[in-house]
């Protein structure tokens, strides 16, 4: 501990002295500006930064023998790395250490040589991050590299800095493991990978960082279900890490595809034979992860994948952690997927559609109920040949803006008591080659994962579907090929879809005809007729706050759609609240309605009469 105390004293004393030195330099510069001759009686305590650091190190008593051969810059670098680790800063970048030591940028190279000195002595590890620095050439690439104290330095200290630090919660243990996995993911020199084809994977124990985590577990007294899962379920360390990696990806704590067995295998092993053995150990039929049903595999049109099951989540998080709260799930979905997560509550009377459309919607709701699914199954069994159609419900809603397409999807989710996963087609499309296709895969993969986690099929709403499902082009340029590939992937996904999908479009004529066969329901939502408009005004207006001059039939004659009626009433309420008026009058509604109609006509390039009597159907 003598070494730790000495270096901590150097770092803390240097911080104080460097602040004073910087203030002195500012004072000196100020005096020189005031004195044009450049003469001043003010002198600096230290001539430069290296002299300052040398003075600080010399002022700390009891310099350990193991530091005698190190240069002054190397001791300064080591002191600040140790301070960062003691303060629990898991990932320290090189530039953070240099910034603490340097006032004059020209001295940067001096301290980078200190990095090299400590690296040669094997007291620190420098984990390069290609692509993150302005250069990949050391030593300047080390400014964006991660710095880590090695086992050799810990031996010199006489004790690991983590040994006495017990975990305070299951989350703190998982955070430590995620940090270790992060180092593995960004290890470009295979330091952590299995390279021995004869290694016994069941008993293999990673060295260094992971061993320090194990030592912290031994001194921890709080429940650590994630740590206890290894021994409880006879998992190897590699299987245990894979399980926690799947949880980290699920919660958005690590950006790595643990669902891909090939990616995970390459993370832990190098060389063809090692990777083959690793894949069998982690994902083979004899794997403890499969035996305990902590993960499940699937071979879909998008390749082989594995998913973390509820049993796996429960094993890591304990009996209270198998289900996310609604708010946690909503935040996780927004953070890790392309979806927006909603739990809509729609009043039945607020959806006013033509009778045939409402009947189709209600039949869909019934068919997705428990009783409806049983009846459907009976019908299917009575058919002379097995159906190859999707087991899910796919709905195409088309019609002009404001006719209730999005509201219909929300109504479906509300009636079925299911969450709504909403995505605009524009979020799927990307200007980068291959990214749009990846986003299509993500839609179906993420939906499948959430469906399994929730134990039920959410309603998936794809807005502006014509942008994604438009007619395919036989062109040979790269953009046409990308669009065709993306649409082919979507067609394949629809063929195997087992949930509830609602796609909306204002322009059905733009859709590729091949998609039409994939939708169980194709429902047109036309502009409402006069009777529906009367019902819409009645359902949206606060009937107990209407002025005497309001006549619903005259409002219906304006010819507004349901979406436009809602907007007009919303604007009127805000305006009247601002004016301090508690009732809605005819003039306010009419003026705002005229503006809304004018906007529609300008948008559509149409001209015509605006006001009562403009539409009488």
C-alpha cells in the first residue's frame, strides 16, 4: 500500500500545484501586456510543467524503490491513472490523463513517452480504438485509447485495488461485467480470446480483470442473483458471460450483437478450431444455456439467431426482475429499437367509420381474442388442405389524410389491451448502403423479441407504408437494387409474420402489387359522409359548453374529415381559454374551419367554395 499512498499523494498535490501554476502564468501574461517593455518583477514558482512535476514528486516523502528507474513523466501518468481507478472511473482515455499534466500542448509528446515507458514495463495496458483517433499510429493514437492497470502493477502494489470493494447491488455487479465485456469487444489484439484448441472450456477462467470481479464477489454480502447464477445452474464462465451479454444488449448497455452466435463465438475465441468448439460449448445441444432454457435459437430468413428467454432474465435479475415495468419497457424500446411504444386508451365512440369498415375491424378484434383464435383454429382444421398463409393479422388502411387510419390502429390496440409499436417508414430508409435492409431485419427481429418477452403480440403500426412498399423497379442502379432487396426482405418477413401489423398509406396506387396479397385486410377509409361527420362533431365537441348559435348539422356541412374536426376543436379550445371564454361559439369554429379547409385545398391544388354548403353529401 506504500506505492498507492505515494502515487495518490503525488496526484493530489500536483493538482493543487498545477492550479497555482496556471494562475501564475495568467498573472504573468497580464502584467506583460500592461508593461509594453516586457519587464516585470513577477517570477514563476516553477519554470515549466516538468519542473513543477519533479518538484511535487520530490516533495512527497517515501518514494518506493520500484519507482526509482521511472522517469518523472511516467510517474505523473501512473499517479493519475491510479487516481482515476480509485475513483471508479472504469474507462480512462489517454487524453484525459495528458490534460491533467499538460498546460503547454507542445509537451504532450513528453507524457506519451511516459505511456510507452509504463507499457514496456507492463504496468499498464493501452487498448487502441481504431477509427476513434485522428491517427492509428502510436503514440498519438494513445490519446483516444483506453488505459488499464495490469496485474503486474497490482503485484507491485501488494493488493488489487478492487479486492476490498464489495459489490453493493446486483446492478453494480452487472455493470462491472459489462465493463469487462466492453474491453473484450474492443480488444483488437486478441488479448482476451481463447487461442488454445485443447483448452477445457467448462473450467476455463479468464485472467486479470474478470478474476478481480470474482474476488469482489467473495467479499460482497448483498444478494447477487446474477453472480450466483453461474454456480446455481452449473454454467461455465463463458456461458455466464454470454448470458449477461444478452441481457446487456437487451437493455441497451452494450452495442454488440449477442443474438448472433457467430459474433459471440468470434468474441471469445480465435482460430477456426477454437471458434467451432466455442460455438458448440455456448449454443450446442449440450450447452447449459440450452438445458436450462435460458436462451432459444431460431433459424429464420435472416439467419441463425438466439434470444434471451424470460427464464434467463429471471436467473440474472432474481424473482422480481423477470418483467420490466411499463415505463422501463417504454424507455428500453425507444432506446434500442426503431419503434415508438404506446399503450393507447381509445374511447369506442371516438372512432366513426363506414359500417362495412367497422364490421371488418370488429371481426379482426374478435379473431384475435382467445375465443376467436379457437374458432379460427377449428375452421382451419376443417379445410381440405393446410394453409400456407401467415398466422398473424395484417391490415392495410388507405385513404386521404385525416380519415382515422392511425386512430384505427390505436383503437385496435386499445380494444385488444395490447401495446402499440409505431414506426414511420421514413425511419427505416437510410442513405447509407445496406442500412435500410438492416433496419427491415431489425423491425421483425425486435418485434419477435418483444412478442416473446411480453407473452403476447403487440400491434405493429407502419405509417407511410408507400415509402417502403412502393412498386419495385427493374432498374440496374445501386439505389434500385437496394430498394428491391429491402422490399424482398419485407415480403419474406410478412410471409412469416405471426403478430398484428397495420400499415397505412394515403396512396394505395403507389404500393407494389405483390404486397397486396400479404395483407389479410385491405380497408379503405374514405372521407366521412354527412351522417358520419355529424357523429364526429358530436363525439368531439364538449356538448355542455356550446353556445346557443351552434348547429351540428351546419358544422357537418363544412366537409371536414375526422382529423380536421379534432384539430379545429383543439385550436378553438386553446383560443377561447386564452380569451377567458368558457363556451364555444359558431364564429370561432367557422373561422378556424375555413383556415383548415384553405390549407387542405392549397395542399391538394384545388379551388372551390369554402363554408356552409360547400359539401352536402
